[in-house]
C-alpha cells in the first residue's frame, strides 16, 4: 500500500503489539480496521451518550485510502483532540506523523495527574485496538453520513 500523503510504500511495523503500516518517509501511520467486536466495550466503558460525542467535524479529506483509493473523510476524535482520516468503506484510519506520540504524551500526563498506575503505553495500545473495532467504525460511518448529509442541504 502507498502512503496517502507522499506515495511512498508503507511498511509493516509492530507498535505495542499492534500491527500498523507506517510511512518511512513522512512517518504517518495507517491503522487497518479489524473485526474486534465488543473490545471497545471491554476496554473503554463509555456510556452511549459519551460514545456519540467522541467524534465531530467531519470533512472531506484530500487524502485517499491506501487500500481502495477512495477519498477519505477527516474527523476530530474528541477524546484526545486527535485529527484523523478514515475510509468510509471501513478499511482503516490514517494518523499524521507524531499524532500517536502526542496522544501517548497526553495519556502519560493524565496518568501522573490522576496518580494512576496504568501504563500509558498499554492504554494507547488498547486505544489503537479500539479504533479498529467494527462497532467504532460503523458508528463513525453513520455519523459522517449524517453530518455530511445535513451540511449539503440548504439551511433556511
Ligand atoms: Zn508518507
Ligand atoms: Zn478504503
């Protein structure tokens, strides 16, 4: 697969037990979706309301899915103020270089603030797995469709 940013060939890289595709040139990261049903509910115990509020700001992205070449949608992942692109066909997510490190730093800071012992690395690994669940992906797709549909209609 080719990098949606710079067209370099993505290379497989294991990060915290998770297989990712990383661009050796711009260091962006592709997370392909996996069917890991229920995992998000086991790892992240969000209420349904909160789940719905985790994503916002859907927009058309200039990047194309490395798997099917369809234009991706970009969205803001509110939990960690993370901007990501995703393929509506459910192939995966694209993270810009350094975004994963930034999230990890945020988690570490939170860990210190709350005096928690949970390792930020473990939580980040769980977080990445969470993004790959079918349930998360389906909800994201529904929300994007709803938001973009609303936007294309004239407002009075
Ligand atoms: Zn690249
Ligand atoms: Zn795709």
